[in-house]
C-alpha cells in the first residue's frame, strides 16, 4: 500500500471547523496520512475567537524536528503562524529538512476580526516563507496586504498574483471568494507566465468558517498524492465548493464547512 503523508503547521481551532482540525479531517477524507505541528491554540467556536495562545518557538521547532527525524512529508502546508518568530522557525525547519510541495495559506484575520497573524509578521512571511512556497493561496484581503495594493477588479487580482510570484512563490492562487457582487467566484492562478481562471457559483451561506484552511489542506493532500499544482488546485476547488454547499449547520454562529468527502 502506498501511503502519502501530509504535514500541517498551523493553529488549533477548539471548535473543529478551521485550523489543524480542518486540515487533518480534510487530509483523512482525501486518503492522506496527516501530521501536525501546532503553532498556537485558539479558544474558538462558531460565535468567534475567545482566546489566542501562541506556543514557544522551541515547541514549534521540536515538533518539526520530531517529524523531520523520522517521517518525511510528501507535502506541507502552513496556516496560522501568528508571529514573525514562529514564521522564521517554521521556515528554517522546512529549509533544513528540504521539504518541498509547500502550500502557504497566509492566514491573517479570522472572519470575526480576530488577528491570527501579527501585523509586523507580514514582512517575515514575505522574506522567509514565500520563497519556499510551491503554491501561495491568499484571499483578496490577504493579497492586498502582501502585494500592498487595493484589489477591485480581475486585473488587480492578476497584478497582485504577479507581485506575490515575484516574492518567490512558484504558483499563486488569489481566491475570489471575498470579492463583491453576486456573480461567479473567480480564482486566479498564476505560474509566473500564464493565468488560469477557475470559476464557481457564489453560494449564499453563513457557514463558511474554515473555508481557506480546508481548501489549502485539500490542495496539500492532492500534491502529496503526486498531482500537479494545477490538478491539485482544481481538485481542491471542487472539494471546497461541495464543503460549502453541504454546510453542517451546527453552532449558533458562523458554522463550519462540511469536511466529509
Ligand atoms: N482559526 C484558526 C486556527 C485558523 O487557522 C483559521 C484560518 O484560517 C481561522 C480560525 C479562520 O477561520 P475563518 O474561516 O472563520 O476566518
């Protein structure tokens, strides 16, 4: 039996809809063995984030060493990294162990407004992590911060993708879900030369908590199985569309997507 292994370096969501929990559930549903290195613990439910508790960099480094000394992941993703020092620690270990197939989900702010990345850490992300990335998957607000521009059109999405690719990410996917309007959601994928556009209908629902985490986890799982970046992005898009369409409807607030395949 061929076992594919994926690693997530991310924060815990006690409510189970986002973060490490969403990643591991998604890996499992897509037939990939999941591993995790925790960066922070959040106290969280569908109503919002009640607490954020980052781990020491020593704890982050030790988890990554434990994995690196014994288990080689076929693909790796990063999610909530919280601080510049955690970013530098994670990037150093990714380089040390030569892990490729890296998906960087530049998590910054939870939908309720809580900060999951300190503002001053954005430069560390750009300097240390993006050059290691195979695919970076910002949503529109994240792409605006990284690329230092306002995005109001498809042309702007393309320009932001270009700028982020210049920072070292081999592929960039700017996800259109946070765009305005009732029309289709259009994601833009850039490989440094050409653009690919992926459209899906906008789904009217409150239950989108953990969407970005689940999408990037599905992409990581498919890369672990050996799909090309474009194939993996297409499979992840189909997975997240179904996950949003079939929302579980649990919790009194902003509920999770459906991770069941
Ligand atoms: N909590 C953690 C630990 C996360 O990693 C993320 C994801 O990006 C979120 C919360 C964000 O959740 P939401 O989809 O509600 O913005």
